[in-house]
């Protein structure tokens, strides 16, 4: 099973990052509509650049395994806030599913915070170059 650890960690990072990279890019393409959507839920549209940076930037950091623990912590918080701010109507089955999905994804990111990016990551490469054997 140890032989599979590095490729599985890499695949898991890519799977977690994928939706955030796509969603961040989509928000750039539909900037005004996304701003309006946020404002409809009482979230200031001025925060949209931070949302895009978190999703797109955080997703790319996770995908490459660079500053993984920090990016994963930010994205875990982002997922929890998204669940609470945008999917709080759990009487609606669709919103309930989105709420649970966001909480589950936050859990995946917390695993990255706890265990790091794995051997197939820029974090691990940096650690190897520094000559130390710190867990990434």
C-alpha cells in the first residue's frame, strides 16, 4: 500500500483542486452575475476578487502541492463559509446536498492540513532540496 501513497495523494489533490480552479475561472468570466449572486445572499460583491483568489489560487496551490497546508486551511474555511452563507436552507433537498458537499470537501482539505501534500508535490521537492526529511 505504501507504493500507492504518493500517486493516490497526488490524485486526491487534483480531484479536490479541480472544482475550485474551474469555479474560480468561471467567476472571472461571469464577474457581474457572480457579484449579484453574492449580494443576493447578503455577501458584499466587493469580496469577489478575494473569492476568485481563494478558489483559483488556492486550487492551483493544492494541485501543484505548494504551500499545501496553508492553502488547504484557507479552502476548508472557504467551504464552511460557503455552506453557511449560500446553502443554509437545508429544508430544500438541493441546498441540503450542497451544504453537505461543502462540509465533506472541507474535511478533505483538513486531511491535507494534517498530513500534507505527499511525495509528489512541490512541498516535498522543496523539503528534499533542503536536505531534511520533514513530513509534507
